């Protein structure tokens, strides 16, 4: 670990302020200034900030920011109270090296880490992995072993599974996805995402990977079977290698190290090198090697980005010394072969309807009143769901519109309609439908889930959390195997995992 073992400094020198801060309760109706002090680190002096920063680096390897320090302080306060410990005793526990401390870091991680991710994030890189890196690895080993480290809710691991599946087939690939956040790992195992997660994926990426629902997309069982997920702290030297893992042909770790301190990044990358096969590959995000001097890695430069290869004898090949500072010519000297990867243009996942493809008008209530009934509504809903699964979104929307008109008191068709409006980016229309559904039934879980997604996609995080929390509340006490999202056959157990990940709540025991 980056920080040497030492006794916890604040408990000797200056514990009082830290103690005050941890005991502080959020105030009601706070002024903006007060918000800064109760939420953030404004009230901490430099010594307090240093203590918490060192703790954060020691536990998770993360560099601190006021937001992270505030989140850590809040978690310390909550955990100290629930363990019936004094704040100092809890800080001492976090600072220790034993298994209790490791378990505590994993427990509080969901409230501290940043988990933003989506499927096929960075299309050009995925094409490089599919067309060059995985076939190369497969040419020298019968089974390709891949690791997505810091995979959050699993989108990166499943993207890896999707490209590997296409590149070398199902039988020859095994993928490990790990993250320090156990709630994200629980959601990763479910493998169901809001359609917003598809924003990096093109139609061809979806083949074999995704099963469409009306409200969600679901990773196919075949692709899911390639991936195993584990909770794992990259900053914990005792957790290496991840349980049961063998040497890897390729490790991908993107948008993780950027949040880490230099010493943590150095340690983590050195352990990646150990975990790689001879000539195995390390794929990092932009700038994640910046300023580091790592031995036993050479650099290969492609249009889609830089890839690091483990080398057995550093003297024979140039090590990846401070990759960010290497000139292009220096990089080219050690590139065995330059592969041109055509950058795919990201067109987004929202299909724009062709001009003139207006939706069918609502049935005229007066003229067709005798036809309007819940039974007709159900028929239209079933037909809309079928069309949505087949990707026939305009037909689905026509049916959902007809269903909503057929039974004005049923919230279901409105949710369906909202989900379909969201696919084409009609946020206002979608929100109107969802408000209508929640007016009819304020606790309707599919409407709350969809509203949470709509608010996330339109940048309203707090409202999204409120909607997700209400959905979670609505599922309380319902058996895990009951259906929670009827259009997509998502069960209560599955949805609870997804909602907990959204809310960064501890997993169900
Ligand atoms: C921004 S997400 C990146 C997800 C994915 N790799 C991507 O690029 O889309 C960063 C992830 O790193 C994880 N993380 C942070 N510190 C970690 C640590 N010490 N060990 C393992 N994972 C960590 C977080 O939990 C989070 O899920």
C-alpha cells in the first residue's frame, strides 16, 4: 500500500476538530455558506484535511477533493454511530491494516467513488480491441483471459465480452470484472441497463450482446456467461491477484487511475504487470500513465490510443518511461506494426424518425367510445412491447399511444409511451406521460424507475435519486422473484440491485 503503516496521527495530536466534524448533523434549511460547511470540507483546517486525505489515499488510493473528503467524513460519522464507536475509534479502525479495515473500506466505498460508465465507451478503442488485440492474444493461447479492473456496474466488462465473443467466439474467452464498490458489482451481475447506457453502442455492437426491452436493455445470457464479477480493491496489496484469477492476456483499466494518487497508480500498475502473461496487454484511459515511470512495459501506438505490452527483458525493448512525455517518434520506434483503425462516427443511440413519419393520431374518443376498454388497452400494450423488442420503435409508439387512449386510467401505457419517447429524445413529452402515470398511481414502480432515468439523462441528479428512492421503497417487502418492470420481465430482486447501485446503498444481506 502506498502509505507506510503508522499510528493514527489525529488521535494524538489534534483530534478535537475531526471529532466535531464527524459528529456534525446536517442542518435544516441551510444557507449556502452553511451548505459548504456541512457538506464539504470548508470547516476543516489544513491539518484535518491532511488527515482525511491520507486516510483516503491509504484505503482506496484516491486523491482527495472537497467532495470526496465530505463524503468520507459523512460515512465515518454514520458508520461510527452504527458500530457504536467513537469517531476517533472508527478512524483508527479505517487506518488499521487488518481484515476489519479492508471490509470497512469496501462497505463505505459506494458513497465515495465515482461510477460513471456506459456500454462501448470510446468506440474506436473497442474496434481496436476486437480487430487486433484479442485476435493477437488468441493466436498464442487457447483461452483468452481478460480483466476489466474498476468496471463499475459492468458495462466495460460486457463490452469486452461482446467484442471478444465476436473476435474469437464463445468457447475461448473468460472475463473478470472487478470493482471496489460491492453495490455496483451486484448491479453488474444483473446485467440490465437503462437505454441511456447504449449511447456509445452502434447497431453492430448490439448483436449477440443486448436483448431489447421497452424500458431497459439486457445483456444476453450467452455473453453474461463469459463474465465473472468480484468485489476487489485495487489498492489492497493483499487482494492480489483477484481470487482465483490466472495470468491475463489483457487488462483494461480506464477512468479509474485518474482518481488515484501517484503512488497508488504506480503500485496498481506494477501489480497489473505482475498479473499479465508475458507479452500481455494493458489498456488504460487517456493520461492515466501521466508522469509515471514503469518498467517492464513497452508502448504500442494505434490511432485509437496507446496500449502497453508486458516485456520480459526491459533492456531489449524500451520501457514505458513516462509515456505521456514520449515523443511520437520515440513511440513509433518501438511500435511493431501500426494498425490503422478507422474511427467510427458516434451517431448516438437515438434513431431520428424520417421526415413525415408522423405518429398515428390518437383514436377519437367520441367516435370510438364503445371500443375503448381495458382489454383493448392490454392488446395494444402487448403489441407495443413486441414491436419495441424487435426494434420497431415507431410501430411500438403507435400502439402505446392507442393503448393510452383506450384506458385513460391505466398508468402502464403512459410509462411505455414515455420510455419510447425517451428513445427518440422527446424528453418533455416523456416527462408529461410519466407525470400522468404518477398522477394515476404515485407509487407505480415502472413509472418511478423511468422518471429516475429521465432525470439522470437530463442532468437532474437529485430528482433522479428521489424517484429511485421512491421506487426502492415501493419494492420493500415484495418477494425477489416477482416481476417489477412488467414490459421487460425484470424481477424485484434485479431491480433492487439496480436501484441500490443508483443510490449507492449497501447491498441486501
Ligand atoms: C468512472 S468509473 C470507470 C468505469 C469504467 N472503467 C469505465 O471507464 O467506464 C471508476 C470506477 O473505479 C472504481 N474504483 C475506484 N477506486 C477503486 C479501487 N481502489 N479499487 C477498485 N475499483 C476502484 C470505482 O468504484 C468506479 O466504479
